């Protein structure tokens, strides 16, 4: 996966909900494009306190599933 590919999906209007599938089988959902912070080779998913947070290596994203658009 390339950072540019993920950025293009997050810039769509309306932005779709995305489900990231990782090499280890984990799945992460992105519902708000503003909840993403890109590093050089990582993407951090910012969630409300008390919920799961993650810093993902972009190279370990196997595929991205597009779900319905956010409301």
C-alpha cells in the first residue's frame, strides 16, 4: 500500500468509511478522515480516549475496503 493511495481515498467527497486489512489479520476502521495522522511510513488512527488507538505501518496494509459514505 502507498501513502498516496490512502490519502486519495480520504480526500473523496463524501469520504467513504474505510476498513484497513492488515498482514496479521487485524482490521481497523476509519470513519472520519480528520482522525488520521500520517507519519513518514505510518498512519495513526486517533480515537476518543478509552477506545483502541493504533499506529500502523503502511507497508502492512494488505487492502482497503470501502464502506458506505460517512453521514
